[in-house]
């Protein structure tokens, strides 16, 4: 019997889901059918920061898992709330794509003239880019990559900032003017990684889908998300984190930035990949001791 894979209907989401479906068929021999699901995040026009950013793209897919209308779902990991929901399990975290953020538009970031308009819906991107170029105008935008990039041609914006992974999956990496290095712009925790989720009780599926899991991706994003969770920050908070697992050591860096980009608490730590969650929690505790929660607190009201 076909496996039913639930996916948001955006081009990026269906492209990502089809990639997972193809890998699943290739490795298990099972046929996978994509089932489109509309989520609240897809239909609301509100800015993510107003929505809190967490779960608006996820809950409708999870409802379909519970109702048995789909067997598993593919999310962008960075859209998945860090709060554990015991009904579900991450059966696989496939090998991560590029984790970095990209600038789309005719100019490199340093060449944008003062006052140039840069479109992004992410408080994290605004805070970190403001630290580099406080003289630019950061414009909140919503919608899919096509809509956002279209605003440049329409003359509404001079540039937009999007995830490299999303652009690459959409076949639009040719439009990237610059990829920001993590030293300039630390990515969202889990950015570039996909999450293959099913009901925790479906042990048959957990085992079958486990063939798609990449252990180094899992340890890295586990540490990144542990930082986010320990800071009690949502997906829309100005928190960046990136970890790399070379097979022996997990190297983690995280930052909390004030909205205006003027203050930041940035720290790094290294540890065993098998203790990724603890590494993230310990680093978050050190960051809070250095005032990260004060910066976080400023966001909350
Ligand atoms: N809801 C936004 C979102 N969620 C995941 C991605 C990119 C793909 C990824 O991180 O895997 C994006 C778009 C963006 O940040 O440009």
C-alpha cells in the first residue's frame, strides 16, 4: 500500500517533500504519494513575529497524522516548535542542506547604497544584519520565495534575504548575490534541515523511515534546538545557532542579538555528538549568565 506523505502546498514544501519521497522509495522500495495540506501559516497575512512564528506551519500537518489521513509529514525543521509533543516522533532528519542565509538581488551586501531596502520576515536576520549595516532599511515581508524575489524586479525592494537551502531546492541558487558566512549571520537553529515526522506509536514507520536519518545532522540540529529551547525562545526570536559534527566532536556556536543589533551575547562550545542536547543546554545557561535573557526579555513586550 502507498505511503501517504503530508506536505504544505507551497512550491518549496512540495519540492522538499518530493525529495524525501524519492529517497524513501529509493531506499525502501515503497511508493509514496504526496498529500497537500493547507496550514494556518500559509493562509494568514500576519507577520511571523506577530504569530510567534512557532507551529503555524506545522499543526495542520500534525492534525492529519492524528486523524490517520497521512502516514508521515515533512517539515522544514526550523519551523518545528522545540517543545516536544509526545504524540509525534522525528523518525528521520535527512542529511542537511546548506545551513546559511543568502542575499538575493543585483548587489552584494556591502555594495547596497545607504537607505537601500532589504526584505526579510525574520527578526533574527534584521537584528544581525542591522549590526553590520545599520544604515539600511529592513522591510518585513511574507509570502513564498517567488513573491519575495518578485518585489526586487517590481522595484519595491533592493534585496531580500532567504535561506540558501530553500533557494537551491527551488533551483534558484543562480539568483544568489552572496551567501552570508556564519560569522556574519548565524542561521536559525535547524535551518537547512528537513524533519520527517510520524506518530510515535507507528513503530513500523519509525523503523522504515529511519533509513533516511543522518546521524551527524541529527546531533548538530539537536544541539542547536536545545539552545533555542533552553533560552525559551520561539522560532521568530533573534537567536542564531549552528553546530557541526565532524564525526568525533560537535562544535556549537549560538548568539542572541538585540532587535537593533547593537548588543549580542555570542558563545561557542564543543563536546561529544552523543551529548548534543546537553551541550546546547549548557551553552544556553552560559549565555543567560552573560545577559542573553535580558536581550530576550526586551523582545517579549
Ligand atoms: N518558514 C520559512 C522557512 N522555513 C524553512 C525555510 C528554508 C528551508 C530550510 O530552512 O530548510 C524557510 C524559508 C527561508 O527561511 O528562506
